[in-house]
C-alpha cells in the first residue's frame, strides 16, 4: 500500500515536472515569436505621401498616396487612389454627371517617384507614429481593399477622392483617436480651390461657372481635408494617443521651381469688358435709331442657350455642389425656344421673362459667389432686355 502510494506519487511528480517544463518552454517560444513579430513590425513603415501640383488641370491641386515599406522583406509600395483613364467609355459625360469611377492602384515606390520626377513634381513623406498592432490592422485593410471587387470606387472631387481615401484607410483603422487642429472657420470649397487655381484664370472661371450655392457654405475639418496640402498640414499637427501622429517628415523629391507665367491678355475679365464695350455701342445705336438688331439678339440668345444646356444638365449631376446654381438664371435653355419668333420679329414675352430671371440671378449674389465677369455680362444682358422693352413700347405707342 505504502509502496503503491510512493509509486503513484513519483509518477505524478514526473508528470507535474514535465508539465512545468513544457509550460516554460512554450512560454519561451511564445515570447520569442512575439518579439520576432514585433521586430518584423518595427521594420515596417506606413507613410502618407503628398505630391505637389502638376501642370494638367486635374493635377493642379496635388495628389496623395500611401507608402507601405517593409525594410526586412525589401517591399516598398505606393498605394494610389487616383487611377483613371480618359479612354473609359463616355468619360467626359460621366465626369460631368459625377459618375466617374476611379481605381486603387499599387506600384513600386521607385516607379512612383520616377513618374513624379519626370513631371517635375515634389513628393513629401510623413512617416506615421504607429504601433505594430496599428500597422497590422492597416495592412489587413489594404489587403482587403486590393481585392478585385473593392479596387473601384465612385469618385467625387470634394467628398471622396484620392486624398480622402488615403486618409480614411489610415485614420479609420486607428480607433478614432486621432486629434486634428481646429478647422479653418470661414473656409468654403470655392475659397479653398481658389488658393490653388488663381494662376489659371480660365480654369478658375470654368469651375466658378459650374459650382453653385453649396460650394460657398462653411466646411468642416473633415471636408477641408479633400485637398492634399490641407491633409498634410493636419497630419503634421495631429496627435494620436496623445503623441504626434507623424514621427518623421522626409522630402523624397523636391518640386521644380518655375516662374509664374504672365496672365493671358485674353482673360475672362478682359472678355467680359470686351462684351460690355460692344454691348454699349449696339445699345446706343439701338436706342438712338429706335430699332433692334436681330443678329445681335440671335448671338446673345444662342450663346446663352448653349451655356444654359450645360448648366441645366448639371442639375442632374451627382456632384453635390453644382445642382443649385444661380447662374442658370442668366444662362439657360429657354432662349433657344424663343429664338425663332424673336428673329422673325414676332411679338414675345421673352425679354420681360429674361429680365426677371436675370434680376433673380443677381439677387442670388447674396448667397452664392458669382464671378465678376459673369456679373458684368449679366448686367449688360439686363440692360439689353430693358432697351428691348423700351423700344417695343415706343413703337407700340407710335402705332
């Protein structure tokens, strides 16, 4: 009995010692594996890349991408959310209607830098101050985004573009603990893009022509980050878990410095004053001779109607800042319907209708920023309507 007890005790002791040894060994293995994994993660850098503006219209606001750099594996990639092709079917109509699809693209970092070096554009890297767990989560999110069913997205210039996509891929996987500096109090979408397109007067004019009331409302911090440089500045000043979000900033490519080109003589404001001069001359002749010139009427109505077709189409665009636009009261498709009777000297109410519409459009100036050249043109169109009505009334009185 006693020998049996000691025999069982010895057996249990052996089992217990074996269990303890195995537990210690497994703990050492787990610690070693965890340390190795942490070391691997420490060799990984995730960065925000901000690219300076290019010469093309679509590149004049800059660009944003993500860099994933694994030093140990020699993996260095640029993740880019600004891939599109002008060869897409009906690209221009789809872009106008806000139905353009962009893609996520991945390329070697050397190729990415070579492309921007060729274009003379600078690239600034902000290495992010992330934990190994953060890097794992972002890496898994990038892998999910790389799946064929996830790479395409519906592009929206202000609300869902290459910059906001890169930001969301990073910040949305940091548990909402990123703190930014305060938003600019009076910044609107229009005022922010004016900071970047002021050198290209025709580009600025074209955008101002299409942008409506919603482009002039105050924006939130998140909305202000649609511009690459705004996001770069915010990341530079942001904190994450109480520490700076950016660990290190590197200039990977310097931007080529080019002298500002002189403004073209044929600027929007010059064209507007030219129109005003011609309009004054024709108005004086019309008023003095008490007659209207059908050819000038036709030019004004045809031009206004064709521009109006574009503005009318924009009402149905998915771009949220173009649907409500007071400029459509100046230029709309209605003149095209009154063109034939006007040329044939048939009596119409068109000049009274157009005059009322122009007044409504001018009142819209209080809630929408309308370009000065448009205001000048609209004012002289209103003057033309008034002269038409006065001459028509004089002729009727004489009869």
